[in-house]
């Protein structure tokens, strides 16, 4: 073996050793240097819990539109989204207050979401001024199995009236002047999202921020 051949072989041996060193140090494999592990290091994208606070009026058509979107967010993100409702009775809807009273009365018998959903589902039936909304919600209460003596007493109670007014005054202090108004982690949305995907993007900005 001549001198040139020996030099060539030596050169390739050096290259092979260098490549092996880089491989086992994790440069090529993506492993932690010196860890000996085959697991890829993952970036921590832990989701934060996000609170969505909504001020709404059950007679408001826009509130009816947005309610399924917020509920879908709750289903998709589970415990990472906390949805809170606030009563914000507008004077422009004649039967609005009785609807809010009915929902709050149902809440006292652990049937909030049942009456909440029905109030929006049948909005067109009970909201016109000529409709006896009290009788309408009394029938709904019977339909979901409420204790009717308790429901009727709560429906007219001063305490529930005070809760509605308290929510309204809270909203006014927070510059709520229309429904629905959304607050995500305490920050008021200046413009309501135009679709579920847009709403989802807003929530994720808060969910994954550092």
C-alpha cells in the first residue's frame, strides 16, 4: 500500500469518526446531547384556562345567534373555557325581563341551562309584545320538571329582581351598551367575532399566550 492510499484511507476514517460523534451528540438525531434518549424534545404549549363573560338579553336576536358559538367553544375546549352569563335586560324588548326571571328561577332548581336553551330556542314565540310571556315560561317550567310552587314564587321575587339589576349595573360600569357584549379574561371585545372560527382564534390567543 503506497503512501497516497494510506493518506486517503486515513482521511475517510477521520470523517467517519466526526460524523459518528455528531450523531451521538444529538446533532443529527434531534435528541438531547448526552441523554442517550430516543425521545424528541417537545415545546411546552400548555393551554391556560380562559374565561368568557357574556352580557346578554334573551329577547335579543344577536344573542340567540352567538349562544351556540360560545357553547361550542365550551364543548371543544372543555375545562379550558369557563363560560359565565350575565343578565343585561334591554328596555327595547317588552317581554325580556320575565324571560330573565324565568331562567334565574330555573337556576335555583339546577335547571339553568335547560331554561336558558329553551328561552333562545323559542325566542320568536314569547318575545312579541302581544304574547303572555309569563304563561309561556310557566309552561316551559312544567315541561322541564320544575317544582312549580317554588318556580312561581321565585319568578316574582324581589331577590331575583335585584340580581337582574345588579348584573345590569355591573355591565354599565364595564361600558356595556349593547348585547351581546363579550369579555375574554376580563378584556372587552371591541368588535364581536363574525364566525365561530374567528371567535375560536380570539380565545386561543388568550389560551396559549405566555
